[in-house]
C-alpha cells in the first residue's frame, strides 16, 4: 500500500500563519524522507486564525524549493471560485518549478456566503455538476495544449517545464464527483474524512461511470485514492487520546462552529471522556470519520478501508493538536506500512 499526506496548514495555538507554513514545510520534508508518495496542501477560506492553507498554488511553489523528489499537489484547488485558464497557468508555473512531480487536484466547495461573495463566486449555477465538469476539462485542455485548432483558445499557451505535464486528479466527497471523474476518465480521490458514509458508493459510481477518454491526462483504467483521517501513536490508547481533537472538531462543525481545533485536553472535556480505541476490525458497513491506533492496528485498518473501495493508495489527513504528535504519527505509520525511505 502506498501512503500520501494532505496538509491543512493549521495555525498552532498562539502562533501565526508563518508558523503554520513552517510546520507544513517540515511535514513535507519528513514525508519525502519517509517515502510517502505525495504531499498535497488544501484550500480553505475565511478561517485565518486556525487554518492558513488558503492558496495551494502559492504554498506549493515554496514546497517545490524545499523538497526534491516527492510529488506535490493540491487537495484541492476549488474550481468554482476561479478561471480554469488561470488555474492552468498556476499549475504550469508549479511544473516549471518542480518538473515532473506536480499533481493538479481539482475540486469544488462553497464557504460561507460572506466568503463566497468576497471571492466573487456565484453560489447558484443552473447545473453545478455540468459546470464543474466543464471547468475540469478546460483546465486539462489548457495544461496539455489540447484544444482543437478551430477553438478560440488553441493558440493560448502556458509555460511548462517540458518534462511531464501536471497530472490531473478529480477530487470530491460525493457520488456525483465520482461520476464526473469516471466520465472524464480521470484519476479520482475521495475525501472519506468528510463524508465517509459515501465512500463505497462513490467508488462504485466511479467505476460504473468510467470510460476511456480522449481528454489529455486521462487513464485507460480506473485509478483511485482514498483520503482518511487517521492518527498513529505507540499504543492504541494513546492514539485514541490524540483522536479526541478530531472527534471534538467534528462535533463543533455539527454545531456550526467551523475551523477550530481544540487541544487534546479541551477535546476530552468537551467529549466527556477519552474516545475508545478504534476496533481492530471494522464492521462491513462501518466507516468512522476518524480512525486511530498503534502502528500495527492502524496498518490493518487502512488495509481494510483500501480493500473496501479497491485502491492501492491512502492519503492521510489528520486533525492533531500538536505538530510533533502529527510528525510522530506519520513516522510510525510509514514504518508500519513498510515505506521505503528516500
């Protein structure tokens, strides 16, 4: 099984965005050393006190200079906010900075009404799925210079490294995003830490809808990855304790409080107790929003979930209060899975 990381650049308690980005750089460099396949960064808006990951295209440029081999990408660029051509130009520039190791993770999401207005985003479009599909196609056509000669954009070029063009991935957390990825013949990554209940159905929809495509950057066979919220520690009990931050954060979101992550102690107080360790074996219809465990247990859990949706790569997302705990989690997990250090 291959492992990757998606990082949200959380602002540490009492810290700033500068501290958050320094932690992201350290996490990317560690992931490269440990043998992780990819390091992606996220896009969230309007939560600057807690999440500094607002502009993956900027942060990835810095990560390109601070790493050498690991693939870098967006998890995701939110296409509903932007011009596809401008997004393609951004990824072209990233490819020139990190030739042959850039993933263009393309997704969509609305924020609060105020954030969407500030971004100039139209929240209501006649056919959201068709709009999203057209934007993905446009980004890919610009990146690969693949518009037909008669198209108005056929002579519009973007700068590239001349090596391997950025690899497009369709990202989502619903069966509708899976269907779009399948019909376009693109690689698909499902965010199971957002809507785990749809994971199995989404991959079924992806494979059912999949058709080889003439779209540049497409694949001949379905190729997927599942993103899972997971934390590893030396013991199942300690890992469950660290998972309290994620569990309390999810409960806060259900109450409409977004973008905040309590400390472990605050989380345990809010939850009323330390969470129980994730069971060694999950029921067939059970997919927790977050999982935890010792290296051996978490390796087994990730294999179960990957097998359930038929993928060979898992992307680790975490909500861990302490940066050192997060790094240790990645280290333990890499060893448990048997990643080959670089």
